[in-house]
């Protein structure tokens, strides 16, 4: 198997990772209650919600998954740069951009956890890019989560690269079918 074909296969695996990370992000956000009156203590790796006299621990699973994703893309970039030369330079460029985007995903997962308020007294509303935490009746803290946008950009970029780096023989076979 040539290096180009292997890189294309690993980029397809990246697309599966993007879907997995999206599901993990949705499950993480779903762990927060809809309404809460209590305190919040956070570390990078977990959030502890204290209300009704009990502690509810929410692990920052998106951080673990996007960190693994970042390491995977870093290894993919190293593989693309060392050894035999890649024929399609767009694959190497895509690997570099994948590392940058996955690094920003790690930063976004950390920042979401860090910027959670210390006290929540009211509703918790989640949107695509922002979560609204009611601190008082007239005070709302917005916490931004850019991972959905980064995943969308990552997915679109990799689909574009996979489409641009197809083998000419595959393109000719597809044209013969139609």
C-alpha cells in the first residue's frame, strides 16, 4: 500500500472520529441538569455539581477524546513528513491543518470547563456554540464551546481533501458507471 493511499485511509478514519467526538460532546452536554440551585467546582478533567445535598460528578470526556484525536493527528503528520515522499502534497498540508484544528479542539474543551460559573441558581440552556448558566434572576453567564464549529470545519476540510486526492483510475471508473 502506498503512502498516499494509507494517508487517505487514515483521513477517512478521521471522519469517523469526528462523528464519535460529536456524539461524545452531545452526551457530555446532556449530563448537565436543566435546572440547578447549587455550587460548581471544576478542574480540567471533571466538574462537580453540588445541589440537593449531593455531589454529581461530570467527567470531561470530550477532553480525553480530543486529546487522543490530537495525538493521532500528530502521529499522522509525522508519518506524512518522514520516510518516502508523498506524491500529493495536499495530503501533507491537510495533516498539518488537522493537527492545528485538533489542538484548538483541546483548547476549547479545556476553556469550556474552566469558564463554568462557581454558582448556578436557575436554568441551564445549551446551544450549539454557547451554554447559558443563570447565576441570578438578572445575571446569566455565557460559556462558549467552539468544538462543534471546529468539527464542522474539520469534517468539510477532510472531505474536500479526500475528494481532491482521488486516484484518476477511480474517477474514470465512476464516470463509466454514469
